């Protein structure tokens, strides 16, 4: 089964590009981020006419996530547990049934910038960086719940985390950015330490592998990228992993997203 994650940066702006990629890549399942559309306005025919089931968790003009699947989607849940007051559409999960059940979690983790710190060097309560780290605490708790259920699962999407220096062309430029600050990287590592596997690094150890290039300052032409789109797999899912790759060439096409698809091949 081929499963992909793709931050499309707006379904209206990227409908043609998304359709072309789906036709070419033929993923069995894909999780999308930044659809930037309420559920009622999402162009469902774009997905359904290609034989996919579709579930969305949208928000006007911002955020928004979706799962599309050629297999049935069961027990769909929207919103990351742990904060009923959080209205940002950043989380969707569902069970995909192939040869066996797989829980697929799609996420769009908060960016966290600007980083606001108090005099003690701690994130200012209520700020964007504080929200990011608290969201990651909820993500950690959800991973623990899923691990206790012992059902194969994955968490895929735009994590807005640069895990290691080798995941950036110029790591020094990101040192104080919310994507690469020590607190962000430590929170990501705590997830991995639960026993989760970073699928890409399990199959590709070389530096210089990126999934995002900013639209500004010629980042794409200079290959000034970062790797922030990740698959984290439970132990049961990691045992079934066959491959993980980044579709880098998609970034060079007409009207591209600033992200490119990342996909895994999993025997499930």
C-alpha cells in the first residue's frame, strides 16, 4: 500500500497540480494539509472522480486537513484530543482496512513563529510557540493511547519540525526559529522515544533530503530546503515498511506548493 502526505497550500490554488500528482503517483491513501477550505466548499469531485473516498476537516482560509483513500475509511475522528477549546483544524484520523487495519493520522502541526519567550527563557503563555509545544504534548498523549491499543498506526503530515541539522541546507539560519529550536526538536524526539520510527530516516540516511523550499529568495533554485514533512510509524507498522521517498521533482512544476509529497510503501 502506498501512503502519501502532501501539504498542498490551498486546494483552490493547487487543484490542478494535486489532480496531476494523484494521476501520476497513484497513492492508495493520502493525507493532505493546508487545504484552506471549509468542508462544504472542498471540490470533492476532484478526489471522488478518481476513485477515492474522502474525509475532510476544514477551516476557512487557514489550516485544514483531509484523508483520501481507495479503501474504505472507518471510525473517522476530527480534532486532536486534549483541548476542547482548540478550534484550529489540524488533525484527522481514520482506520484504513487493507490486508489488515491501519490507523492513519493526518496532522498539520503549528508553525510556532514568532517565538515569544519570557525573561526566564520560557515560552510566553498564549503565544504561538507556547501553542505549538502544548499541541505537541497532546500529540504525545495521543500516540501513547494508540500504542496501548496495539493497532498498527502512523502519524503523517507537516510537522513543522526540522529534527536534525542534516535536515536543513543551512541549519544555522533556523537555530532560533520555532521549527528548529531545542524545545521543538526535543518534543519530536520524545515522540520517537515512545518507540515510533521516522520512516524516511529508516530508509534514507543521507543529508540534503528536503520536503519544503520557501517561495522567497530563490530557495528552490538554490536547493535551500528543509525536511519538515514526516511519517512516524508505530512498531507494528514499522515492521511492515518497505520504502519511503520524497517526490522532489513536484516542486519544480507549474504553480507548485512550497512542499512536496512524501510517501511510504507499506505491506498492509
